[in-house]
C-alpha cells in the first residue's frame, strides 16, 4: 500500500506507470527530478493522454517535495476537472520546496478529502501573482476537511505561513484579505482577527471567478489591477 520512490532521479511518470496499484495509499516521490508542469510530470502530454495518477484512486498521501516543479496549469493532473474527480481520498499533498511560480485557480479542484496542503518553499509563487487567486478557490464547500495549509511567506522572507496559526503577520494587503477568507472558511479552532480592508477590496477578491475580464487581459492581472496594488 506504500510506494517509496524518493531520491531516484525520476523526471516523470507516464500513463500506465502505476497500473495495477489500485490499493496504493502512500506515494513518495520527493527528492527526484520532476520538473516543469505537474501535468507533464504525470505524463499528460496532450488532451488524449491521461494522468498516471488516475490508476491510483485510493491514494491518500502524495509527497512531491524537493523537486523542480514550476507550475500547475489545470486540475487534469488529479482528474479533478471532470465531475467528482479520481483522487477523492487524497488527504495530504506536499508540494513544498519546488520551483513553483504559477497555480491555476482550479489547480486543487476535485480533492474533497484534502486535510493538508503544503506549498512552503516556493517563493516564486509571488512573481506572477497567482497564489492569492488559487487560494481563494479553497473553501469549506470545496475542501471541507482542509485544516493544515502552509504557504511561503512573502519575499524577502524565507519563512512559512501556517494559515490556521495564531501568529500571522502578512505584509501584503491582498494576501491579508486572502488569509482572512481562508481562516474564516477553514480554521475552526482559532480566534479570527477580522481584516481591516475596505469592503470593496473584499468584494473584488471574492468575486474573482465571476468578473468580466477585458480582451487580452488574463484573470490574475485583472485581479491585481482592480485591487489597485499588490503591497
């Protein structure tokens, strides 16, 4: 039920790599050479190529820490883009200490049992501004079991922000709003300190997925522009 493949210089898994492992619960791929997009790492090279993970629907823990992943472009890697998804039992997803710079707003769709998501050690997530938008897609409705969410602190800090911790001191105005949203939705055992940001800023963030986007302008850049500033 456990498969340990850490520190093996693995660069990708192709469709069929995990065939016959339907009872697998724990897959450790940390410390390998997985690079580029998460979709590519699991063998998705075209619309017709399924993710290697679709063979392991009972997977509960996926450890991808200490690789060279740079982006998650959709929820296809987990099969979460189609209805209920495949990895409905996944509880822990560890993406710490990669080279992530981009998270699609739907990157973590289809993971209703997720209790722990680790993104720390990826300071590049602040370069393109995708982190706040992706985090706004997490709520009790979509991830009712999520209680442990670790994200990188904003540069130049190399620290870690544990979202349900009582010791949060983000410096960015937008990130403060996002953390407030997450704490209200996911953290039931901490005293929530309400954000002091104006209601119009909160409205812009909450309605990110419903806004009308001008031609030629991506959703992240529109989000940042309409909230007036990043810091």
